[in-house]
C-alpha cells in the first residue's frame, strides 16, 4: 500500500513539473525587445530601396563611397543623417595607421566624441578589405558617429558594422594613411597625425 502511494505521489510531482515547464515557454509577444526595436532611433530611416553614395571632401581630395543601405539600413541612415546636418564638416582623421585603416567622424578630434547617442549593432556582410568603411565603437551596441576606412585588407573580428565601400578616390585614402604620426599619450599607439587631414564636408547623393 505504501509503495503504491509513493508511486502516485511521484507521478503527480512529475506532472506538475511538466505543466510548469510548458505553460511558461516564452513566445514572440512576451520576449523582451532589443533596444533598436523598442526605442525610437534618433534619426529617420532612409528608403532602403534606393541607392546612396557619399563623397568625403577632404583636404587631400575626394573619396566617394557606395553606401550599403540594403544590407545595413540603420547604420547608413545614421551616417546620412549626420552628413546632411553637417556633423562631419571640419572634423579630422584623428587616428591613422598605415597598412591598417584611417579613422574619423569624431567632433572632438581625439577619439572620445560622438553625436550624443548610441545605437545597436545590426547584422552585416563582408570582410574588412581595402576601401571598406565600417563603424568604430567602444564595444557591442555603442555605435555613434565614428567610422574607419580600411587602408589594406586586415583580419578584424566581425565586431564593426560594414556599411559601404570606396568606389572612387582610394588614392586619397593612401595619402591620408601616409601622413606622419606620433604616439598617442593616452593609448601608447603611434597613430595620432601630426598634421591631420580634414574632412571639409560630406555630400550624399540619392540615385
């Protein structure tokens, strides 16, 4: 008799456990949303069915970039929004490493500045090859205004959103990458230009 009672209690306990497991399975409506989904972006999204190019008018010449709006619409929309506001005008390429990349987009000019907001990472395609433009960041979901253009192919981890490619003016990238640099006292990295190249303006063309 006692043995039957123990078996019955055991079966009831198993049933309760299974009930709790299956009735608490998360679904699409109860799963927490990501920041990008739940929070309003501080910029408007452009039409991803159109094509966009951006031209960086620098003190060393023009660099024309094909923007991947179909692959990374959020990142491209952010870049276009800042460009149209004149955010990048008169900023510099504050970090330059020949054979690697040139970095700009910081209004402070020292690698610590941004637009006053951050937005999440998004899925992207591609490799960090010569002429590729990607977002610089301080870790996951910390994208702002800073970007870098690859001077040469480099095997970076896929932590930086690729959102375009230089289609004209790669020789200007070469010139910027060849400027004389000094050691950055904060990082110890020899990457601070002695005479930095300026981004005079950025113009966006919708095709």
